[in-house]
C-alpha cells in the first residue's frame, strides 16, 4: 500500500517526498515548507489550463473527424481543407520574420555538430554509458560491428586480419579528415607529424595527440607497448573520436514510469547525473563491474598552455508531454497532478545541483538547464510551456530563461505551425527535432476518418514526410537557430546494422541538421564520421535561403484511395503490426521495460519505444474502422504473433508467455481495438492502466 504524505494540501507519495526532502533539496538553499507551498500554488494555477489545452485538442479532433465524415467518398480538396483548418484555429497565422534570442548555450548544442543519444532515465547503467559516450574508440566500433567491409572477426581471441582491416580504415579516415602534408597516416613512423593544415593539431599529452576537424576532436592514442600499438609503425593503439556531444536522459517514451516508485527512480538517476556521482555496479563476465561518470580530459596546447575538454555528453532531460497525470501527487480535490508540471519542477530542482556546483562534475558550463518537451500540439501549448518554465524559474530563484527548451516537432499541428511554435519559446529554445515515428502516429490519428491509410512501411516514402523533414530544417534556419540551437533528426532504429547506418545516415548532416539520434555509444562513434564527412554549418549557409516547402505537401493525407488489398497483403500487414505491438507491450507491461531492442517479424532487432507502438496500433485501428480488415482477422493475427513473440523471447528467464487472459495480451489488444478513441492516438493511457494493474497483482 502506497503511503501518502500531506504537503501543503498535496497528497504526495512518500517515496517521492523522501527523495525531494532528503536528496534534492539539501544544499540548494531552498526551504522545504516553502518549496511545497510554491509547488502547490504552481499546480493550482497551471493544472486547469493544462486540462483546457487537452480539451481543445479533443475539440479540434472532433471537428476534423466531422469534416472527413461529411466528405466521405469525395476527392480530397487541399484548398478547402486548409481553409477549414484555419477557420477552426488548427492553422494559425505565420509570425512576422524573427530570430530567436536564446543566450548562454553550451557549444555542444549551439556551435558544434555531432551525434545525440537518447536513453531511459530509469536505467542507470544505460544513462552512464550514454553520458560517457562523448568519446568513443573507432577501432572498437569498427572491429565489433558490421560497419567494416571485411570478413567478420574469427572467434576465440583477437583476429589480427580483422584488426588490420580496422586500422587501415581508421587511417584512411585520418587521411580524409586530418591529412598529412605529404604521404599517408598508414606510413607515418611516429616522428612529429606535419599536417597539411597545422592548425588541426590542437593538443598533446604523454601517450596522446589531439587533432580537430569540423569542430570535432580526434585523439591518437600512442602506446607502442600495447597489443595493438606494438604492431603499428607509429605505436598508434587507438583512434578515439569525439562522438555523442549531447545525450537526452528520457522520462518519456523510452520508460515505463507509472507511479511514485518509478518516477522517484528516474529523478534519482537524473540528480546523480547532475551531481556527477551516479554509480552503477553490475555483473559482467563473472565479475562485478562498477561504472561511474568520466572525468574531464586534460591536454596541453602546442604553445604549452593547459586546457580541458569536457569528458561527457552535455545532457538534456526529456520531460513528459501535457497529456498524462500521475498518481504520485494528488491535488487537494483528489485529482492526479499533471505529470508534465511535476517533471518541470522536479527535474529543474535536480539541475540546481549542477548550476550551484554542488557535485563533483559539471553538465552545463553555460549555466543552463536543458529540457526536451515532447508531444506539444501547436504554438498555444508551446506558449503554455514557456509560461510554466517562467513560473518554475521564479519558484527556484533562477534567472529568466535559465531553463532552456527543446521542442519535438512530432505532432501534426506543431509541424504545420512550426515557426509560430518556435516564436512562442523564442528566448529559451535550444532544439527542434523531427520525430517521424510519433509524427506518423499523429498523422494517422488526425486523419483517422479520411480513409484507410497506406501501410506503415510505405509512410517513409510519402510526400508529407519529405515535406515535413525539409520544412523543419528550413524553418529552423529562417528563425535563426544556426549557432544558437540544435536542428535534429530522428533515430536509426537498427543497432546491429551499422554498415547500413553509415550508408544512410550521412543524409542527416547533408540535410543541414547538426545532430541526429543514434541507438548506442558505438553507433555514436560511427555516426561521428558523418560530421567529419560533412561540414554541417557550411551546409546550413548553403540552404539558408531556400524556400520552405508549401503546406499543401505537408497536409497531403496518406490515404490509400481506391486501393484493392490482396488477402496476402492484409495478412502480412496485420502480422507485422501485431508482432511489433505484442513484442513491445509484453516487456512494457510485465517487466517495466520502456525501450529495448525488440526482434521484428523478420527477427531483425529494432529499438522500440512508445512512438513505434503508436504507429502500429493506430494503423490497425484505422484499417478496422474502414473495413480493410475485420476484428476476427486481427484476433487471429494476435494469436499467431503471440506464438512468434513467445519463441523470440524463449531465452529470457523473466519472460511470461502471452495468453489471451494475460494482462500484457489484453493491453496489446486494447491498443488496437480502442485506438480510435485514444487521445491523439497516444498509447500512454492504456499502457499505464495495464502496467499499474500488473504491478498491483505482483
């Protein structure tokens, strides 16, 4: 039984209250009684407005549903559709030309280009791995993945042939990024190297040479006595790349946090990251391994001056959106508090430890708190976030705009009004990012009644996505984000397919985006190669004046009008979606795992989170609504795919088989059959309901 404590009229889960009073508040100079009083006042002011914004979402959706139902069977009329969206306030007037005014932003976000990691806040080991992924071994990344065009490593120890191929590829990279004045790095004998551009040599230390290209550092590890170094004419034992410049510690799509116990764990890990004292021990290879945060890196410049490089990614925390409430805090009227309001207060409180230097390491040297705010629908909701952050700053005694915001461009009303959304947070924005997975889910739900949608596998090639990706970059550049904020791109979801990533993901820096998401530290190291291949800021200057793609393309609804579906096509799509839903939901509900590598229907491991679940569940809900498939066909697919998912998880000792009366199976089925009525097609309400049921039964 959860114990609740009275705090200024709020009923607070004792686990959360203990964390705040015993861990988060001490040292900050904030008085506990005043903190709770101010917190209660903030919730009292903003919770009703939060509810009103959600009601507006539903009202707009009802009007859009009615529009499509009234025109069933008619050809889509883009001009009439846009006029209707403007009439109901879904589309708002474009703001006059402006430039963002954000200040005090760390260079990793504002003036550097490189990979970004996203990891669940509830998993301390993953969070530490990501924080420490600022620097990564290129040798290890090439040797241990399929990135290299060479035979796989032979088992049982070091494969010298594979190692030689790795070294050759790494030195070819050095020739491209930091060429010698003459000759190749493959022939360098270890004497003082003479670079074609001497300014690229920026530091040294015993056993190390530091080079720089496109704003990113490259470390040559010199150790002639090591196993690798002794085979190298110059004694190079490794090439270390500056990789994950930034990391998002996630309290949203990649976690299963449904109560005070879960949330307190996520906040605890965030506090540890902000203090620099997060430590995690775990068993590996029969031994206990302890992981902690990396120290900063000390170097000496060519002129003899000592300097330090940041040893860790600069970290954002992703709060939840505006939708969900949380049982960890109940308002005086007994209602649950909006979870996004709680996240804003508590994650910022934890970040005070960084700003005030209460820990051993620094996150932001510019004195900012970085919060990603997802799933906002349009500029009115972004303005609400701006005023909420004002209030939190006042509550915590922070200067205005200390709290920075990253806006996920992942909802249709936001991408259609992106400039106005940026304008609403123009003095604190540090990030826009295309989340095409959630964006696809919202595309399906918003136009649910327009007709049957094309299969999800065809969505990436649809016209609206191309427009969406292009508009994001060009609008961001027009609003002055270059040099002040990140313009980001989405996740590479296949962590085992690094060669394919190297082939495809270079498109992100070429598009003008100065960051993009990767699924692992190893992927960050490999993706860093792309930012040496492409000078992103030069690319941004090239495309800065290009026209923003028209709204017509963005609002081109991806219905499969008049398509005749074969039985095989329908069955394949049902099986594909049902397998993905079951494979993800069974871990979420039964084990509380919000993000993991889940085998797809073809047994390819995919990084799955709630965004992928939203697509699959909404796609099937749409097909059911329009009669492309029947309820009986969906249930038959669930039965078939439950057996496949069981087989795929046969090696997991914690796995519970899927049965129709099991809680996880019921959750998966509800996501499909209740998908039409879920708010914006989100999966959180049902996932939380069934996960809480599972925890209560444990």
